[in-house]
C-alpha cells in the first residue's frame, strides 16, 4: 500500500491509498475524498492522513487481517510501530516513531473507521475496539455539567503517553535583521517583513493574490469598507498548494510592508511571465519564472539564509508567527486583538503563542518589591 496524489482539476487534488495494482483502497479513498471535498480540508492534510492509512493497511495486509480484525488487534499494530524502524525516506528514517507520531497515526485510523461506520461500510460494533465509553457518575457534583442524568463520553483505547515538549522559540528581532542583510532581492525582504509584521502562516502569505492587497489609504472604490492599508487572507485552492487554514480575515499592514512591496513590484515587473500571474510572491530568480512560490522553496531558502547569516539555528516560517504574537502582547495588545490578527478560532489557540522571555520574567519578579527585614533583624 502507498499514498498517491489524485488531481481532480488544475488546482484541486487530494491524496489516496492504492494497492500493489495501483487501485484505490475504498476504505481509505472514501474517507480521504470526504476529508478534501466534503470537509474542505487542505490537500496537505489528506497527504499526511494517506501516509498514515497506507502504513496501517500495509500492516493489515502483511498480517492477513481484515478491517474488523485490524481494529480488534490495534494494540499489536501499536507494538509494531513502537519497535520497527521507519524505512521510508525523511527525517525519521532509521528511527522508531515517537509517541506523538504514533498518536497522530492512530487518530487517522480511528477517523477512517468512524467514516466507514457512518457510511454503512462497517458495523458500528467495530468502534468498541477503538473507543471505551465512560460516564460521569463518579464525578463530584461541582464538576458535572448542568442537567440531569448521566452523561457518556467516548475516549480512545490506544493512546501513547507523550512528554511535554519544549515550546517553540519565536524568531528574535536580531535574527530577522541578520536575515534581511542576507536577502538578495526585494521579494525576499518583502516576504520577511510580511511574516514579521502581519503574523501570517506561510500558506496564507504564498496564497495571496494581488487583488487581495488593498495598500491604498482607502479601498472604498473596490467595495471594501476597511480603512487604511491592509490585506485580505482568502481561503481558496491554489496551484502551488498554499492554503489559508482558518477561513478569511483582514490584516492591517505597516509602512515597512508598503515600502518593501513598492520596491519588489519593480523586480516583479521585470520578471518574465510574472505579468500573467495574479499571485503576489512569484519565482524571480529561477524556473519556472513568474509562477507562484511554494512552501518547500520558502523553507529551503530560509534554511540557507540562516546559514549564510551565521545564525545558531535554522529559522522556519512559523517562528515569525510566534514572534508577532509575542511582540504584540509585550506591547500591551490584548489577547482578543492578537486572536483576530492571527486568525485563531479560539483564544486558547492564541494562548499557546505566549512566549515571555527571561528578561520579562525577571522584571516581573523584581516588581514584587522589597521586603522590610529591619524589624526581624533587631
């Protein structure tokens, strides 16, 4: 079994699982099609899930287990994951899977089984192998939700214990300035200031079209009521695979973004093929000229730029997003403001972007003030 990309149109595609004869495996294909088309999830999501499901279905095939038996013996599948080295190419090659990676894989398997049951492809009883049902009868009254009667909840039977990992470290201002010095074009500088000042996900930045940029003082002539220079994050299928994760929003832009964009436009206008492309960020220095940049290209460019700048670590696009939130909160922007700017659906998601540095923590401790030891010392 292996994952395979299925192109439906020029911009719409999803990933599925095929057998050794290159035929789609209906159990996985039905769920992955629903995930991409019915649930409107990103193509990259189906790619990750397809790889996980191919791993599980390959194990079922090798051990001669039907789908029901695969669910019943899922603990044996977990044992295989914990003890078998990863053979496919990638960062995990030659290593055993981490508990977090195993949990991610098991989640894909459970969701696929749930979809098969909902579609009538499997009997509902198969879910008893995957979930255990408990109730709140032993909870203190203060912890029970309002309303009478027992409340039941299902939780996965197979979950690996994951140690709390280190929190992601935001990119520092001095690192951004060092990267800016290493930039060889105004496009690269524009991308850096866009990530730093706007807090965009890399997919949101690469999915921007020129029509999404309202960089004039007023865009009323375009039917937009938001005052001041800003950009619109729009959820759409793009040929470069870039996608806005959480719907649509408007983001104000700073003077630095406007200045870099004006200079970048001169480079863009001189780039062959760029005039026919509506994407903002395009390839100007390598083929295919004038076509939209991809996420992989940005990650590789940032890694190379980090090395040239002599940084002690490789900067990633998402480190800018954490930095934007940290900088805004340090300047007394409320959590609700940062939530809207970052496009989070829940303020709890925004809270994960809080990164008070050591200096701020020391200053907070020192603000507690001195204690008077004089009376006790007499």
